């Protein structure tokens, strides 16, 4: 493999609305391969939203998942957190390198949180469709305590991410990333840990998931944030009413007609059940969901009990969804450090299970 390394460094540049561009650190491993296709493609999930909602409605607990593709992702991946497909030949994957742990305050709450900050660095990796690593960008500087990058979304123009302290009730920065050159712009600084984010391009809303996905916070791009790094209060904070799934990575899924044009997202995630001797012993369960962004109510959800060759539940962190040749495809990348992309399609002739179509009996969405 050709291996050359170009480092670009930038300076903090102030722009409109208190935004600033982060210093840029990117190592290009494949100089002959562009980072992103030109022109940039539509986002797979949002531009196929109606078909994805219809395909999801046919899924159930007895769905048989066929492995369509398995792609070894080149190099060290630390802890992958999110992914987006940008066209058929590029994957952008977020993840962070936890360099030193976050020691517990042993039950004490200090400055609103329960553990020390730790040391780490957030990354964004660019891969080709066959897993060749094209570039490795670090999204913060050494010593920054906001080093945890969460789930990501792609809206056809930018990749959206949050870079947060790796502890609850701390701080996070929402950023947008230009996929053509990995220019990272700070949008808003918030006093909470925030992870997965989706961008509703119709409303300008950015919906961000808190620690363990227990709350969602919303910022809106039509509003003016305090000049970075001053903090801004989100427009809205609401609870996630479902304790069956801590969503990890989500994709904006438009305003599908089937859901009365509500804004929804597609998410994957998991929880560890409370231990019950003889029944649950660090048992992980989870699934994929379509979630209403206004209320965080899951409108459709199914468990997924697939694991990687290395034994990780498929639902660990990164996920994307698309329609390929008329069929739904779900992309997972569950393993840490040595990762493989698993691409699954639901089998049309899976055993039938009562349930399915999420509309009211009249054929209309009831809410
Ligand atoms: C927490 O407990 C561990 C183990 O007893 C100890 O090593 C550590 O110093 C304690 N940390 C704090 C912040 O008290
Ligand atoms: C709590 O916050 C104060 C003020 O920012 C800081 O000086 C102190 O070091 C913090 N304590 C811990 C344990 O992080
Ligand atoms: C979060 O931390 C702040 C201090 O930084 C504190 O005032 C607040 O009570 C904390 N909230 C929770 C839910 O722990
Ligand atoms: C991936 O594709 C590139 C060309 O785009 C090729 O050079 C490389 O050998 C392929 N790698 C694998 C693992 O198939
Ligand atoms: C980013 O690049 C600058 C300038 O080359 C360098 O000083 C800094 O250590 C780099 N930071 C990271 C996290 O690689
Ligand atoms: C990155 O690309 C965008 C166009 O997509 C351009 O406007 C911007 O100036 C570029 N930034 C840098 C630092 O090259
Ligand atoms: C979630 O939001 C509720 C209500 O705003 C708040 O009481 C709670 O502390 C938040 N929880 C977390 C984990 O941030
Ligand atoms: C729980 O699982 C661990 C690891 O598989 C095993 O060593 C342990 O014995 C189990 N504990 C119980 C109570 O079943
Ligand atoms: C990486 O994972 C694959 C299975 O997905 C395994 O066969 C291989 O040995 C692993 N490599 C390392 C270096 O752990």
C-alpha cells in the first residue's frame, strides 16, 4: 500500500454567528484518492426515507438477516462511535482514542459529574468502499478535555458531530465538518455531555443525544450562538421515554409521509440489563428504531440479535441505512480496534410474525 503523509495545520478563524474553524490535523494516507466524491451525493438514509420506513414496517423479531457484504476496515479504529456512507465508495467513521481512563470520584459529585476528565483524542477516518483507509483526521488538540466524538450524520453537504467530555453532565461542542477537506467548524458549545446528532435540513434543527441517550437536546441553526467557546443554552431538552435502547448512532430520516410528515431518525443502540442472578448477567439487548424527533417516542423498533466474528453485538455504535437495488441495507461496525463493516439485508421470505405496519388500522398514522 502506498503510504505518504501530509499534515495541514490551521489557525482559529472567527466567522459569522460566533463560529470558529478548528485547527486542522489530517494525515492523508492515499493522496491519489479524493476524500469525498465530487459532486457530493445525497445522504442515503434521508433521500430514501419513505422506502426505508416501508421496509422497516415489514421487519419483526423473526426477521432473517442476510449478510450482503463484510469489509475489513484498515488499521487501528480505537472505539468507533458513528459512521456515514457518502456515496457508494466512501465511509466516514468517527471514533476516539481513550489514552488515559476517567477515574471515578467514588460516588461523589464534583462540578456536577462523577469522574475525572481522562485523556483522549477524537478521530474522523475516511475509508474507501473496500475498507482502504484514505485519511485520519484528529478533531481536537492534545490536552483538550472534550475528546469524545459521538454518532454522526451527513446531510448532503456537511457531516455533523459532537465532541464532548467523556463524562456525564459535562460539556460538548457541536461541529460541522466539510467532507471534501475535513474543515471543522464549531457551531455551539453546550453544558452537557452530548453524543449522537442528526440534522433536520428542513427546519435547521440539530438533535443531539445526551449521556446514555437519556435526553435529547436541540439547537437550531437559525438562532445565534454565543461566540465560541462561550456556552449557549439549547433550544429544547427532553427525555427519551424508552429505557429499552440507549441509541448510539442515528441518521436523519426526513419527514416521511407515512408518519404524517413528522421528522424522524433511524437509530441503533443497546443497553446492558440490570443483573438478575440466573437470568441476566451483563446481558446486552438492543435493536434498531425509527424515533420521532419531537418527542423521542420510538415509532417502530425491533430487536437485532446479531454479533460480529469477534463476539460483539452488532448494535455497538456505528450504523447507517440505505436502499440498494430496491432492498434495505443496514451497515454496522461493532468491534473496537480491529473493525469489520457488516452489511445486512432483511430476507423477504422471513417467517411471518403478527404485527408490522405501524399505521392506525384506518391506514393513517394515529398521532
Ligand atoms: C477512588 O477509590 C480508589 C480505590 O479505592 C482510589 O484509588 C482513588 O484515589 C479514589 N478516588 C477519589 C477521587 O477519591
Ligand atoms: C471544579 O471546578 C473548579 C472551577 O472550574 C476547578 O477549579 C476544579 O479543579 C474542578 N474540580 C475538579 C475535581 O475537576
Ligand atoms: C450538572 O452540573 C452542574 C454544575 O456544572 C450542576 O449545577 C447541575 O446540578 C448538574 N446537573 C445534574 C443533573 O447533575
Ligand atoms: C481497494 O480498492 C483499491 C482501488 O480502489 C485497490 O487498490 C485495493 O487493493 C483494494 N483493497 C482491497 C483490500 O481490496
Ligand atoms: C496538530 O498540528 C499541530 C501543528 O502541526 C501540532 O502542533 C499539533 O500537535 C497537532 N495536534 C494533534 C492532536 O495531532
Ligand atoms: C474546504 O472546501 C470548501 C468547499 O467545499 C471551501 O469552501 C473551503 O474554503 C475549504 N476549506 C479549506 C480550509 O480548504
Ligand atoms: C435530562 O433532562 C431532565 C429534564 O430536563 C433533567 O432533570 C435530567 O437531569 C437530565 N438528565 C441527564 C442525564 O442529563
Ligand atoms: C456471569 O458471566 C461471567 C462471564 O461469562 C461468568 O464468569 C460468571 O460466572 C457469570 N455469573 C453468574 C452469576 O452467572
Ligand atoms: C481482526 O479480526 C479478525 C476477525 O474479524 C480476526 O480474524 C483477526 O485475527 C483480527 N486481527 C487482529 C490483529 O486482532
